[in-house]
């Protein structure tokens, strides 16, 4: 069984680097819209048997459940995304998962065909990685789910590959545009608007008038 999980931090901590452009409520809405787009993409991949969200945030878990994903509440003592993913992986293995796919929650451009290609590249034992443009990890597939430790953080795609190589395991790297562009800064929103699509994220950006805000001159003094 292949399970997919999307880790989501507390929504009140989401997308702090966008605070120059968005209010806290708007950042929360953006995080939920991007989560919706990622979940829709995962649910459109036939070989994925179960889609889950792991988060300490009740709002994120409620949205995940409403969208048909399994909500996994982070335990109170969990600290950081790597511990959260260890908890999620263990829970999904208990449900029969023999392979695990992790997709970042802030990649609203994710395409089912590219997710399928990553799973197709997954070795019988090892990992497959889609790095982001800044060498983080847009998507990571593992078979079995605990085949290497999670190393999310700065340059995590390099660290994940290093963990596999250190164990003598294959680590296949796919450079896939739809999984390589996460949204962290105003410039990322500008790039996203330059690629129109029918997504929840694009609809929200239109509703909030983000194109107009990005085009407006910055006040001085």
C-alpha cells in the first residue's frame, strides 16, 4: 500500500515571510488553499491508496478531513516537522503502508502526472526525491517508509540523498517543475500568478487582489 502524507505547521505560524503583503488571516487562508490544491493532486493519483495530513492545528486537520484526507494530530511532545513525519509514518505503517510519499503543503502547482512519475521512479528499496529550486524537498518517496531518517530543513534534498547513499541505497532525483516551486515569499506569488491555473490558490489570490498589491509602489519614509 502506498500512503501519502502532507505535514502542516500551525496556521498562525504559516508563511511569515509573506507578512509584508498579507495579514495573518490572509496567510492562514493561503495555507489552507495551498493544502487543498496539494490534497486534490494526491487524490488524483490512482496508485496512492491513502492520503493523510499530520498537523498540530485543528483548523488544518478539519480542512483535511472535509477534503477526504485522514487527519493525524501531532502528539503534544512532537517538535518540528521531522518528528511529526516519524509519528505519521509509524501510524501509516500500522495501517499497512509499505511505501510513503511526502509532499510539501505549499506547492499548489503539484500535478498528478508528476507525482505519478516520482512514484514510478521509486526503487523497490530506497528513495526518490523532487528537489525544490532552493534544494529543499518538494516531494519525497520512500520504500519502506522508514528506509532513511527524515532530514527536512535547509537543503533537505541534499541531506535526504546523503542519508540514502550512506546506507548503500538508490536515491533517484527527479527535477520536476510542478513540484519544485514552493511558496514562501512575495516573489513566489508573482511567479504563481504568471502561471494561471484553476486552483484554490489562484482563486484566493484573485479574490485578495494580490496582483494589484504586488504592482503597487512601496511607500517610503
